[in-house]
C-alpha cells in the first residue's frame, strides 16, 4: 500500500510541469470510472460518513462538509471519482457558454516553499455543451454537485449578463446549486462585475430562469466593507449563499510570486479567513456561507465552521497533501464537534455568535 501512497504519486507528478501533472492525475481519476472495485475500495478507505457531519442543504444530503472547490474539475469529468477522495460534494467548472483555450502557457505554477499554487488559467474549458453531456451520463449518481459558471473572455463587460443567462438556462435542471463566478483574476475586467448594479440585475434575471440555489463567489482582495455590501446586495437580490474566497492577487505574500494570476493554498489561508469572518459577522443566519482558501487541517476547518461556514472547500492543499487530508479533516472534525458538547455540525456552525 505504501508504494501507492499519495506521497509516492506526488513525487512522480512533481517531476512534470504543473498543468501536465494535473492532466495526468485527471486521466487517472477518469479511469477510475471503469474500475468499480477500485472505486469502492478507495471510497471505503477515504470517505467518512457519520451522522455528526451530515447536513441537508439545497434539497440534498451532504454527508460531510468538505468539498472540492471549482477549478480542479473544469469539465465535469471526474465527478464519479471525487467521492473516492473523501469529498462530501464537488463544484465543477468554471464553465463558459463557448469552449475557450484560456490564457497562454505556462499559466500554472507551484510555489513549493509556500505550499501554494499560482494560476492564470483563464477559464480554459470545453464549454457548456460538453459539460451537459457529462452531466447527462450521471443518471443515478446521488452526490451533491455545484456548477460554477463564468463569462467567455471575448464577451464584453456590457454583454456579460447574456453569457450568464445562457448558462443559467442550460444548467437550470442540473446539479444541486450554481455559483456565479465574477471573482477570478484571470479574465480581463471580470472583477469589475463585482458591483451592486450588476449583481442586482444578474439575480433578478436568474430568478426568472430557475428556482435552483445560486451562490456568489467573491474575491479576497476586496475591502471588508465593500465585500459585505456586495454580499448583502446579492442575498437581498436572491442569492442562496456566499463563497469566500477566490484566489488572491496580493503578490506581496511571497517573493516567489509571478506578477500575474491568482495565488491559492497556504499563502491564502489567513487572508481568506479574515475576509470570511467579516462577512460572516454580518450574514451568518441570513444565508449559507462557504469558506475556501488554504484549509489543510481540521482545526482550521473547525474555526471556519464556528465562524459561520456551513461548508468548506479545498483544492490547492489537496495537491500538496493528498486525499488523506480530507479523511483526517472529517475524522477530526467529528471529535472537535463532540468535544465542544455538540451532537452535530449544525449545532457548531456559527457558535462564535451564539
């Protein structure tokens, strides 16, 4: 078993350029769909299922609160394999109406000394129709899935609403929830859409198209007052939740940073949590809050839960630590929740304010 441990796999993958390594890992995950015995063995090993962690959200049972953040599975190709890594839910995308190549390579970098990643991918994906084909094959797959949607790079800012309308229409009958992504730093002027006017218009349009829960994902580089105002606007306009945060363009966090793209992983941990906590002080109890950014252990996951996070997400730290991290977070969360005298995670959520 030790030969096939993640640390062994990681040594091999880290010999390749990051994007090539991701492709290789993806091929491995896709192949699992054709190996049901291995799927079952891996899920039995990594997936933690316990009533303490279970929640009913968006009309689905989330058996544990740790999800795979958007960006890892851009085209919905690894959904069958994701639970075998221990995740309680997955967020696929970001998907755009039309296929696009994304930004020029190289565009993904390891910041090894900082246990972080920096990416300038630019919503590279195979488009909405391709993802629909993938989702249509999941006839009996009972697992919470979020669909992260964004505009095409060539779509102008004043026409952005049309791209989101197209995507809302296409995916209104799929997944457990959708996420509006206007916070990636890698599509020119996308973050300019983080304003009240656009948010009000977007959610007004969304309510006419679908009753599916729609969440807003925000950037970590906003001033807290601006972020709170934007999130309040979104919730009042019909958003079912807030995801905080996307990657950061604060390149002062490390001397190894490039001067483009967004940083994720350990470097983002405190910056992300700080903004999440400010938002949660205002919005806890009013909407569902999801915290993401540098989470790599149960203690950090639990402080976010106590600060108001109903769910958490990881991506970059999975690359450095492997699926055992997900298993350990969930196992240790059970103990932390019980140690505080709670019977379930729902009692622990927002306990900082109770």
